[in-house]
C-alpha cells in the first residue's frame, strides 16, 4: 500500500496538464543511475529539451528505490527555483516506469571536467566553489541537507554555471530520517557520519572542502585504494596538500576540513564568514550568476627550467585563454632566476629558450633561441650564450611557417627569408617541440583574430 501511495506521489504534477512519455521524444542517454537511466528528451508541443529520469518500477520496488525517487521529487518541489539547483519540470508514470522531467544542463559533470583537465585553474575553481556556496546557503536556508555532495552531482549548464543535482539522499533538517543514516560517497563523507551520527549542514560543508581540494589537486583529499582505507584516512585526518596548492585555497580547505562540525567555516560564523574568506575576495556572490564564468581550463603551466633551457610550450596552446595579469606576473617571477631575465621587456613570458646552431651560408654560430609571449604579440630573438648579447631577431609574421628537417634540424620560414637552425644536441625531440610550438602559436593568433573580428 505504501509503495502504491509513493508511486502516486511521484506521478502527481503540480498545476500542469496531464502528460505522458508519448508527449516527448526520448534521445541520447546522458547517464545511468541505480534504478534507471537519464536521457535527453524533447517535448513535442514546444520543442523544448529536457532531461528525463526513467525509473523502472519493478527494479526500484525490488531494491527499495521508490522512496528515494519520491524523496527527490518532494525536495525539488520544496526547493522551488534557484539558479544553481536543477529545476523539476514534470513527473508522471505509466505501467512500467516512473518519469522525472528536469531542466537540461548541457555542460556535463564537474567530475568529467576535472578528469579531463587534471586540475582546474584557480580562477575556475574559485568561481565554481562560490556558486556551490550559494547553492548550499540556499538549500540550508530551506532546511535541506544534500548528504551526497560530490563532483558527479554537480552539472554545468551551457553557460558554465553549476546545477546541483541528485537529491535522492537529501533530507530535511530535524525530520525523521527515513533514508539510511549512512549515506554519501566514501571520499566526501564527514567524520561525524563515519561515527554513525546524523548528517547536518556541516556535513555538506565538509564535502565542499573535499571538492575544492579535488578541483585544485586533481583527486579528493582522502582518496585511497579502498573504502576502508579512505575511511581510515578521514578518521586520521590524513591528507597532504600538493606543493603548488594556492595558499588562500589551502587555508579555506583547512577551515572546512575540521573534525568538529561546529567549528567548520560556514557553521562557525555562518555563511557571511564563509563568503568573506580571503579566497573568495574577487567574487561578487550576488552578481555571480549574471556574469560569464571564467573558462574551464587547467592551471597556468609553470616552465621547466634546466640550466639555460626554459620550456613552457603549453602557453602556445591555441585553446588556452589569454594569460591574466596575475598569471603573467607569476610566470615572470618564476623565470627571474634565468640568465635571460635581463633581456625581457615588461609583460614578456618565455615560452621556449634552448641552445641552437644558427646556420647562414657557410657560417655556423651557437646561439640561445628565445620565443617570447607578450600582450603585444610573440617575439623571437637569438642571443650570444657567452655574453647574453642579443644578436638578432626573427620577426613574427602571421604567414610564418616552421618545418622539421632531419637530425635535430628545423627551419623557420618567412615570406622574405628562411632561418636554418639545429638543436645543439642534435635532438629531434627538441626540434619538433620548436616546430609544434610555433605552429600552435600561429593557430592561437588566428583564433584570436577571428574572435576579435566576430566581436566587432
């Protein structure tokens, strides 16, 4: 009887025409859940696209999933509308399945983006964490605890803003817990939940700290080879920050990953204290959903410096965003220790600097070849490695070509001249690096011109 009542509750539709799955075309599968699949669907009447959760009734009944489905529906109705919470559109059922129609977030899971990038640029991590803070502040103000906060349950919409999803494990504060007390995913479970205490709003804030750590480090702080080892690490507070973890982010994570839930930032001092943390200094929490997010990209790559060789070819990647002033200053600081720093102009960042033989007619001279990124455009010049005197430049031209030859030889071709160069060690790998980097930089410049033209 209770199961039947639950299914009727799922099928109920608030103030909407009676719909069925026949009113929709079901398309590609977006993901698989415990009790069914999530697909793209299109409503025939309006051609609007949504996401539909299709829950197999028999399977859900057998595994106690109906209660979870009803819980999610009720929580989403209670939460109503928030820009960072997935919106419930319709619910209905037929003889075999329950259907939950949700707004469609086309940007994919945050988890997939972290996997793709390895780690996130600090600007991106700060923005996403701030939107997540807004979402948590809202659901907690509505007396809802998510209880399964993780990157897989954070989607991005087409504009890059977050949508918090999967409220099947959520519960109301102070309500009887009809769902299992221990819920969540091992890497994000708080110490109090491990101790068989009820999850609270503070438990979501612990997960926020784990997610911020993961965005900047590439893996959750307590990840281990098994759930048992993960739980053991959480109990022992056994986590290590990577060497280049940003200081303000580290302080925020340490304020969130506190064993005593009452001392976690956001509980202690409330959300004003959390939003006021130095890490969120550049964020306008009230306007954030009306502004374009920074691009989803990895951190600014740091150069590899070995002796006189400087290598940072990722800066030429055509799909990387332009360096911010802070990134440019950080890279300048990193390369200050090189012999070539004295030759750099304001705003210059070294992409490549390696030793080459420069050939012209019968002359062969050893030179240090430098490729520089600057706001005004790339520069290439060559230096006497003994005196660090600049001996000449290779003017950048958007018609520039670069070609591999054999045995570490390569050439840079301009409409009016060809420069013949050879890696001093005869390394074909280094010669190929030069060619690939120059061509990438050329492609990057072309994309920038196209973007500027389309913006006019």
